[in-house]
C-alpha cells in the first residue's frame, strides 16, 4: 500500500483541510462535485526492500485507469473516492530474483458526515504469478475519538 501516489493524498488532505475550516453555509446549497479520470499514468520508485524482506527493487506502476471523485457539501461534510487499477512491474536489483509483472487494484474512500463522523476505507490487491498481497483497512472516528480500526491482510508467495 506504500505505492499510493502523493498526488492523491495531497488532493485529499487539502480538500479535507479546506472543508474543515470553511464556515457552514446557510440554506441548502448544491454540493460541489468533481471527478477526474486519468489513464496510463506511469511512475517509478526504488525501494531498499519489499514485503518479503530485504530485496531491493525498482517498481514501475502504470495506472491504466484512475478515478477520483469528490462531493463536498456546504456544511463541511464530504465524500472522496480514489480508485486505481493497473500493472506493476517489479525489477529486482538482485539478478538471481526474477522480475515480476503484477496486476494491482486499490480503492480508497473517505467520508465526513455533517455530525463529524469520519470514516476511511482502503482495499488493496496486488497479484502476480507468485506473490499475492491483499489488504483491507477501515477507520471510524467519532468526535475526534477512534471508535473502529480494523486491518485484514495477507501475503502469499514469499520465498
């Protein structure tokens, strides 16, 4: 899950900050909405390790489709979704470890209700011929206090 793009997190943090400091608007103003659809965006990054241990890699991620959507209400509540699907090519620095191409899907969702309840959910799947990574994370915060935090994940295929 470390592959989440900085662009997506920056958008979410800036939007949330702007909505939290905005004064509530009287009346029933229509919500602000926007949707961004991106195709074939490629990024590369090197890591000193992978989920299986000290196996340095250069990873190239191509999101064949990424959809970001925000609905922001005048009362400060909002709903944000980021969905990504694509291909991850893993180039291991050690030539003894075969490189891998894996399919990757991630869905990230954040909600803030008019009453101040915050929820965040991430579902992640990274699937190759050998290595399989799956995880689900959920957080609910009410009045600034975490009420539910749940993580389920598994990794299969490490040597």
